């Protein structure tokens, strides 16, 4: 087989090294040198340019909820593209309306709620940020360890100084409080010397911050506080949503807001942002505004994006949600998530401290800062994961992962950890 390149030449199946050199010479270096060149996927499996088969335990970073090349997704996307691929937002399409209605249902949004469609998670958070500004209040609170995207507004919400500082000045008014600390949140809301708080922006499970779930009861306490102070509660479920934790949204878990909402529907959030898993790998995001007051914050002409709610993206999201519901993938996420968690916890190894996370958003926490070595060794053994922190390896597999596939990983893990330990010497203590 030959591959015709953009340079017009025909090459005999270039191998990974050659592709990586060409990547380095043509693609901007924002991601560092990629670990592999991938050419094909099916279900939870991937194949690289050298013909190696890999088990995908990362799913495009919590994105390919249905795995690769799922027939329902490829069918829906192909059919939509062959029917109506794109129109402007000066027109409505049945598929976009269908997705908005489906999201309002799955997000348990009350009467009067509305959806704004985006192409990414950062843009969904930008929309939420603009809603916050429209309250007229100057301040926004977000959490230390939080991640909300790389555009300037989303970056202002993101605490990590390494991401922020090269791009100062960022949009103002954002303050960061310790994650999980109700007292600190209460104090920040009560101190109005710099004005009142428009919104509190939180992830139910901090993803990029190392897969750290909010402590039980934290979101409910923050919801009560934000109600008292008239501030919006914005939940960034870009990574934790779309079924990944075993409920459609992570905050719907009983220990986050689920029990509280069951007792009092006014405990629902004001805005939920989604992207990553929503389109099963096709770029689509959404900001869901709960109730008419929040849904009305952005009026005609106050926000927009050309591709937002694109018919192909909407068809992808509808197909993804349909399959999650039809095939019981929320149950699967809970079940195989527990299997992976219990299996990793049970690994008796000096490098294993424990496991963090919920459902199929998990981190294997190590006793030494060797997550990169463990990730590289796992890749060599045929498993795709990523180092989400120096001492934590993230697993965010497709929701279709089978028990047998999870077991191959668990079986391989002790040997992988042994090899890392042999090379790095005994652990000197981790940070978790
Ligand atoms: C990935 C992520 C984002 C940014 O999404 P993009 O699609 O990369 O812009 C925002 N918030 C959270 C919680 C994320 O995990």
C-alpha cells in the first residue's frame, strides 16, 4: 500500500519515526514529541503506524466514549454529512433542536432552560464566563487545581500558573480558592470588599488537576452558599460529564448533588459545560443554562460561533447519547470502573499508593514521581494511558471497555511496575 503525501510524493508505508520527524518539522511544538503515530482504531483498540495493536485506556482524553469507529457514530455522521453538512446559525436544523432537547433532558434542566452550542470545552466555559459577566457583578471564584481550557477567558478561570503566566494580562476579576474547602469558599463569597461574586466555577472531579473528586458534600455546601449570595454555580463537566463517572453528569452522583437535588430541585447548578465525550470524538461542546433567568443572560447578538451546533457535530452527539442509553453504558462505566479501581488497589506493589477518581475517570496514584516512566512502560506493553501528574497515571477508557480488556491491563500492571522500579530504584515518597 502507498500513502500519498501532501507534498505530492508517494511513499511506501512510512514508519513511525519518519512520521514523527515530519511532525516535528511541520506541526507547532505545543504538545512535545508525540509518543506514537496512530493510524486506525476499532472499539477500544488502536493500531500505530508500525502495526502494533494497543488497548486504548485514554479514549482521546475522555473523548471517544464509544471507542473507535463505532458503527452508530460513523453511520449517523456519514448520513448527516450526506444530507446537510453545515448551515449557519441564521438557520435552525432538526438535528440541532433534537440535541438541545436531549441535553435538557439528560441534564435534568428545568422548564425555561436553554443550550448554547460550542466546538470545544474552552468555548463552553467562555460562554459561561460571559453569562457571569452579564450578571453585572465583577468577581468570579474558581478552584486551585482546576482546569477550564486554554483560551484567554478559560485560562483566567484556570489556576495553574505555568499555563497562565506566559499570557498575562488575562481577563480580570477571577480569584482562586482551595478546592474542597467550604470555609474558604464561604469566606471568599462573604468578603465583598472587591464587589460581589457573579459565579463560582468548579469541576465535580478535577481532571487535569490529577483526577481529584470533590469531597462528598462539598458541591452541595457550595450550592447552598451560592444561593445565599445570589451567585451562579457553574459546573465544568467537560471531562467528568457525558456518562464518564456512571451518571450522565458527575454532579448527579448522590454524594455530589444527586441526593440534594432529589430533596430540593433548587439545588441544581445554574450552568453546566460539556464537550470532550459529548460527540464521541467529533468536536462539539455545550453550555447548558438552567432556568429562564440564567438562560436569558446572553441575549440576541451577545454571543455566537460559526460552527456551534453544526449538524454533523449535533448528529454525532445525538448518536453518542443514544448508544450510551441504549447499551446501558452508564452501568458499564460504573461496573468496569469498579473492576479497574478494585484491581489496581489490590496490586500489592511498593509503587502503588492507591486510586483516585469516579467511574471511568481514574488515576493510579504512585508512591514516587514516576508517572511518565509508568506511562511509557505501559505503552511499550500495549496500553495507552497518560501521566496526569508526576505521581499519577490517568485512565479514561471508552465506556465500551469490556471486563476482559480491563483484565488484560490489570494482569500486565505488576510486571510493568516492576520494570519501572528496577530502573528507577526504590520509591522515595510521593505527594498524594
Ligand atoms: C479538557 C477540558 C477543558 C477544555 O476543553 P477543550 O475542548 O480542550 O477546549 C475544559 N474543562 C475541563 C474540565 C477539561 O477537562
